[in-house]
C-alpha cells in the first residue's frame, strides 16, 4: 500500500507541442500540453444542483459546471460498475470488451486494447490512479491494469477494507452492515473514510508535483466511492436534508405494462442488515415508504459528502497553480434508481440507471480567468457555512443553508421569500441555495465511449480512428466519437479567446439533413400527443445505446448481475430525442451470438409525454408500425447513429 509520505513524483522527458482546443496560444504556453484531472463517481445519477435539482447541496461540482460545458443527455453503455468503466476507459462497448460482469480481463478475454490512461502515459504523461477508477479485481487483472495504464502504483484508500464491516450505528446501540449509515469519524477505523483518504492522497500528489520542477504533464484519475452503497458518510451531512423535506420518487410503483425481464429485484440492498430487518418480499417488495425516505435522504447526504471531496481536489489544482492548464472531466459511472418503478440500485435499462452527469472544463475554451487573482476553484465548505449560519437561522431551514469558501469571509444571510433569492447581510444578492448555472449546456446525445477520443483530441494527443466492424485485434480505436467539434460549436471556441481571430471556418461544420417526418406521424398515431420534429443547425448523434444481460425472463436471485455463463437474454436499448426503445432477445454466452428473432419483450416509451418511463406502449397495436421502424434502427446499431 502506497502511503503519502513515501510518494515520489516520477519525472521523464517533457513532451512539447500543445495541440489542444485552445487554439492560437503562443510562446511558452504552446510548449506545454494540458494536464488532465479525470474524476469518476460511483453510482451517481444527475442529481446535482447544476442539473436542476434544487434540494441538492453540491456547490463544488456546481462551481465546476459554471466554468465548464455540461452535457445533459449522457448515457452509459451498461449500468453496472465493472462493465461501464472498462467500456469508457477503452472506448469500446460491452459486446467488444465482452465484459458483462466482473469476472474477466479484457486484454486476455477480448483483445489487447489501449486504455485512456495508457494512451496518455505512452504520450509522455505521468499517470496516477486514486481510489476506484478501474473496477478492482479480475476485471482489471487485480492490478488496476498496471503497468500498462499507470506510471505510479495505483492508490486505494485502506479504509475501503471496511466497506462491508458492521460499523453502522443502530438505534439500539448495536452496529450493523447497513445501507443507511451516517457515522462519526472518530468512531470509524483509522478515524477516516475511503473518499476522505482518496482526496487527501490526490491533494498531496498535486502538491508534490508542483514542487518537483518538472514540465511533464500529468493525467490524474480520481475515483470516489460515494454515493455507492453503503451510504456511509459523516453524520453532519445528514443535517443538510431534513427528513420532512424528502419526498418519494414521483412514480414509485410497479408500471403495469413493464415486462418482468426489465425488473431489477435490488439484491444488493437486501443483503444489508437494515433492509433484511424490513422483511421485504422478493422480488417486488415494495420497500416501506418510511425507509424509502431514509435511503433517499442518505443518498443526497452522501452526494454532498462526495461534493466536498471533489472540492478539495479542485481547490488543490488552484493552490498548486494547475487550474489554468488542466482539463477537468467529471462523470458518473452509471445512474441509480431511488425508488422509481418500485425498484432500487442500477442493473437495468431505465433512464435513471443509464443516464449520468458529465461536466468538462477546458481552460481557455469553456472558461478564461478574468484577472490573475481570480480563484477558478475555491473550496466551498458547506458544513462550515451551515454551522455559521445556524446562529442566524435554523440550519434545518432548507432554503437558507449558505456556502462559504476558504478564500472568503463566511456569509450570513436571510431568505427573501418574495423574490426567491437569498440576500447576504452585506446586501449582495446571490442565487438561491448558492447553485451555479452551467456556463455552457448541451442537450446533444453523448455516450461515455466518447470520453477517450474527446480527451485525446482536446489534449493534442494522437486521435483515435473509428473501430472496424471486427475490432478485436485493433489496439487503438474508438466506438464513440470525439466531442471536440460539438464543444467548439457550442462554445464558439473556433474564435481565439485572446485575439478574437477566427481560426476556423464554422461554415464547414456538419449540418443536419432534412428530418424525415415518418417517425413523428407514427408517434402521433401511437399517443394522444403530437411529437414535433426538432430542427438544429448542428447535426450530432441521432441515437445512443446501452445494454443489460439477464439470466432468465423472470426475476431470480442472480438477475441483477449474472455471470457470463448464466446469461441467456440481452437487453438492447436505444434513445432518440423522441423515443426510448428496448428489445430483450436471446443470447448465447459461449460464442456471444445475439438472436434477434428470439424475442422475450419489447419496451417503448415516448420521451416527451412519458419522461418517467411508466407507460410501455410497445404492446399497443396502434404502436406496432412505430415499433417496427425503431426495431430496424436499433438493429443497425451505434454506427448508424454517428454524426454524418
């Protein structure tokens, strides 16, 4: 186990020639490639202030978004940790990594594919993994894919060893292995928690690197565990979310036309002591509503705790002089159901399990400092702010919790309920809840397989070619697409931010072809609401794709994560601007064959009229023509949906 005091920064030859998005730089600036801070969060759905969740207290991530481009329609390729992470770290989809569970290493099992950090390492970067980046265990060869991907030994927080220990306090004074687990740090092993140790290590890494007097760029990947279960976090964060303000999922009952094969029986929750004590019926439950509220409360609290750790790392970029030359990406590895459809956790093809946050900061492109003294990434200490403010107004008044930065005097304030804003005692108005609006926002379709080629192009590294139809012997390629043209189109970064000179003819950017109205006419026949066609100047992906395996058509005890040998059904899902369409079909795990004609179920949700996916219209006869049209598009796959 690597300890902070033993950490040594390794130095190699400086790689010159910045070819980043921030075009037009000259002099010494052009000789240093940008660093990369790659942040991945476990089990995080887009439940953040910057994604429009007013209850959530995530000031550090929200501040990052205010300097970044926020992608609102980002989808993972499989809603479970190991397969999702291997997918976006290799830029290959699960049918190419051939990893649908946790029990194989892609380099041996599928192909010797180059990874995202490996590509940066081979381009001269110092690469460091902190926390959960690759999924640990067999899926990354029990080494986090070392030495291929990392210059230095990957760091895992030692307190992660207590993930399944009985350290969660019960009301009767006993300890349990619970889902809901607010704790006192002084009573925890090593008086700490994994994400605190990970953020401390990352901060120390940046400090050491700033003192090493090297021009070698770094790729620092930091993986935080929360809000993955158990929902273990310092107790103070629970006070940010009074139970009286927590509400159930809007639609938290079983949709009556949902096929059984789509159901996730939340086995991972049932193994926890506090859930066991509820005697929830298998497979459908439901979980008692009072406990649903407790889980939602703790998910929010764990998210705010995670936000604080992210803030520490971002602040370290600032403190050590890296914020002006570091690309930052922030993603979730998949979503998490909080009671929607009467289910919990991930392991499904519903949007709550597949859609994730994705925020990308590119200095000089998404944001440029206005003056040399500006702090791009101050640290917002929500707990300190809440404690300071409690002297003025009860901290449990949810609308009045204030944030404070380590760089500024703590604010005290009162709520102006008439205007819906909070006014500091100094008289300065600030946004409600101190939530920052994203600087740029994209509603275009994005997939996590797009990350690798995007970061490579943004940093000026060799770009990735599109994978061939038979990609298993191709070491470096992508089954996604670089988002750089999309970012340029949205930010207008074709114009140099310093000189105002137009460095790219934007008239050459791809335009959308006239839209075929057939889908909309069919949709009108399928529902009572006409779905209008959308017109955009800039044509991006027409659809995104995800998949999930099942061992059987009905829920059983290995439904949520079957081993490869037990997979008999594969669900393939496609999202378009108007529709979410899924087919559950036969699958042979011995030779990875898909049997499209061996159909178990279909699902179709109209996104504009049914955003919560509770009305499966695929079974309605009037929708059959639309279903057949979408089925043809689904079978064409992701290649048919790429930007033209």
